[in-house]
C-alpha cells in the first residue's frame, strides 16, 4: 500500500525467515509509526511455511505480500528484480528495506537501478527528519560516517545486521497475506550445479547467541579445531579476525569486522584477537565480551568485560573441560 515500509524477506531457503528480519521489521515499524504508514513484508520464495508467515506477523508485519514460485529458487537477480520492480510500481510503497546479505545486497541495488531510485547501502542508522528518511552509513572503510537522504521515493536501503533493535515478538499477532498474480521472467542463466562448503555443524555466525573468534594468535588454520570443539560444547558459532582470514586460515564468510560480518551476540569470546579497529566495528555491541590474549596491552582488553592474560592454547582446553562438567550436571 502507498506509504508502507516494505521489508524484503531474507529466509533460510527452507521456508522460514531469518532472525535478521526481526531487526528490519522492527526498524520499519518504528519509522512507519512516525509517517502514518505501516511495516509490510514482501516475500519471494519457492516455498513459504505457515510458521514463517506467523513469525513475520509476530515481528510486526501488518501485511505480507507473498510471491511463491519455483522460479525464485535458486536466487537469480535477473528473475527477482523485475518482479519486485513491478510490485513497487503497482503499489508505491514509501520505502523498501532489505538486510545486508549476499542475495539482498545484489537485488536491492538492481531494484534501485531499475526504479531510478537512490539507495543507502549498509545503513547503520535511520531516522525520519522533516518528513524525509535520513540514513547513516559508513564510508572510507568505516573511518567516517555519512548521512544521506533521498530526492524522491521510494527510499531504498539495506540495513546492516545486528545493529538495529529487533522487534519484540508479539505472539498471537496476525497479518493479512496476499498472493498477487505475477509471472516470473525466464532466467538468463542456467543452473548447472550447486556446491556447498562442508558444514561445521555449528550455528551460523550472525544468528548465534554465543560467538567464539580466533585471531592471529591461533598461529595457523589447523588450530581452529580446538575452537570448534569448544563451540560444539557450548553451542557457539566460530568466527575469525581479518588477520586470520587474510592469512588464508579461514574462509571470508567467517570474518568478523568492518569488511566482514557484524555480530551482536549475548556472549563473545575472543582468542588471540588483538582488537584492531576493523574487528571491533563488527563485534563491539556484543552484550558480554571476554578476551583471552598473551599481550596485556592488546586493545581488545579496553572494551572487554572480562579478560584473561594467558596462552590461549592452555585456556581453551581448560574452558572446554569445565564447560563439559557444568553442562553434564
């Protein structure tokens, strides 16, 4: 509907929205309340679960526009973009928001280009001032913050995960679900083969409530096995600093920091992480920060709630052993 704040749904490819949608819908709802609009979800998928639709409603979506078609999986920008553009042109929402994910980074940029609209990518703050949306986003690799606004609607923006306050789930809330008649265009690329990295069996980095991170102090890729063992015991995701990723010890998808993933878990444990500004930008909003480093002058100790000055190769096995004892009781 006109004046609505649309939120493009990021799902787990199994018919359920990811928890980042609580943040996107929460922020959209707060902004919409100031403009007399409402938060709505737009979901392009090959399958949507009833539980997923209920979850979106409980996170604040007043209306869900569900486009369900086998053509939407696997994701291809040239298929999604025309459908989204057609919906926007038909209904003229005030804003279109997405999360900073692999899929949505691309499709939101394509959508903005198709509509001739401005886009604020990787937004870290949003506000309505004098009836206009103002977005704050990092520039120059996070060294500065820039404020931008739009010359016309729709206001297109991607929101950095783990930055915005999630919507409080309201059990029992319902939303109107509409299934518009749309025809997805044919793909210009042919799907040949899908290859997936072997799963670690640990939680996804940006979704986890507990995150373990290893830095240059891990000394090599073979040593991350001790962090993964600890992660399995306490149900934690395992990430890495930029230094470790640049050294080739871990794939980029595990990088925490300005040019990697932004996390905000309840508990962050950093092993051998010095605490460079780039890394701190991606995890400093963690609720409790625990740092383990041999260097007592490591910058990470300045923001840590708890610190251990010790050799991580002595600390990690002891922590793993003690957590096992506690959890077995």
